[in-house]
C-alpha cells in the first residue's frame, strides 16, 4: 500500500477517500432494506472500522512481521485470531445482530474476510514488483560498474602505449614530436571529457580515430598504406565511447607496417545500421592476431555485449597474410 511516487499526504488522502467511497456505497445499499437511519449509520461505521482494521493490521503488521520472516504457522494463527476477535467485537460491542446468531456472524465475517484476502494479494503483488524493481536496479548497477571497469582498463592501456611512442620520438629528437604531443592532447581531451557518459557523438569518435592514425603516421619510420573512409555519418549518430580503439591498436601493433596496408571503412546506412571494417596485412600469422591481442578483444566483446545486446555482430577473420574485423551495430 506504500507508494514511492506520490507524496505521503496524497497517499493518506487516497486511503481516506477510498474508505469514504466504500462507506457511501454501503450506506446506499443498506438504506434500501434498513428503515432506521441510525441502524444504517451504525452498520456502515462498524463495517468500515472492521474492514480497515483487518486490512491495515494484516498488511502492515502480520505479513511483514510474521510471514516475511518465515513464521508461517504463527501468521496463520494470528490471522485467524485477528479476524475472530474483530468480528466478535463488532457483533457484541456494537450490537450488530441480525436474524439468527449464525447468520449474524456469517454476514459480519464476509467483508472482514474479503479485505483480509484483498490485502494479502496486494501485499504479495507489491513485494513481487518491488523485488523485480530491486533486481533490475541491481543488474543495472552491476552493468554500469562492469562497463566503468572495462573502460578504465581500456584507457590506461592505450595511454601507456601512446606515451611510450611519444617518448621514443622525443628520445631520438624526432621533428614530429611536438605534433605528436598535440595529437595526444586532443585524444586525451576526447577520452576524459567526451567520455563522461556511455555514448558520444560518432563524428567526434571519428575525429579521435583520425588523430590516432595521424599519431601512428608520425611515429612510424616505415609508411604503410593507410586508408580510412567514412560516409553516412550525421551529428545525430551516437556510439559507445572508444568502441573502435582496440581494433585500431591491434591493426597498427600487429599489422605489417613496413610495406603493408591498413584499410578502415565506416558506413552508416539509411536504417541507422553502422558497418565498420578494418583489415590489416600481417607479417607472420603463426600466432593469430586474436591471440596476440587477447585481453583487448575480450574487453571490447564484453562491452559490445553489455551496451548492444542483440544489436550487434562481430566477425573476426584470420588468414596467413591478413586479419579482418567486421562489426555491425544497430544505432537506432
């Protein structure tokens, strides 16, 4: 009977309104076959008091204090005792007799038993809904915690690798060091400030990927053929933050950066289906690219399952000379 949505005064007012309506219905019904208005009022008041007492005692005392704690026998005995005592008080103290004694107790017990059963059913449904809501909140909390943990794993891994690259450039006095630091600064800004929520603008994620590619271009002595194409992207498209980062890292880390090719394609169609592919040449495929980058790929698979359950497909293909990633995500 408690409600966390409405305020307490409104909650109490609704209860008072319910019993007033119930009493009004009783009054209209009893007035048809009881001539004395005082007897009608006496019957209405006694019925409302009896029914409300049983309803609230059962809902707020017996069910939570006995049944919820597993004291089922005590609950049954207490319920029987409560109904009997309240009906006896109604009949004997208020003098609510009618025809025979048996009929009197029967007719006075019906509303009492009715409200006892109604409040029991309401209590069970309310607790079932509350348990389901708590389970959903707990599951969402666990998912949010796991996503945050996975993201925390991802960012330091990328940062350490990139800082090592910039350090190498600075150590050897590479003329592109300043440009690399600027690119890294822009990427860190995206990681720290754009990634406060679960999703970010797909356009900004593409800019991050372009900076990532340029940073690798500056670092590499060799100049592989890097192709990055994207189309169909609008400002309204949102994507999970840094969801492509692992694939990019793997392509440059495990790919053939001497004379190979790294080809990246991203396309969003009219139905808001995102198609992402990345293919890189490899030098030695004796140990697969998936095995080499196991932690990162395992991480991104978990993130995809948590963020896009049933709305994505990830396909990894290994050949003796290349490694190919195909990712489809429903952005709608």
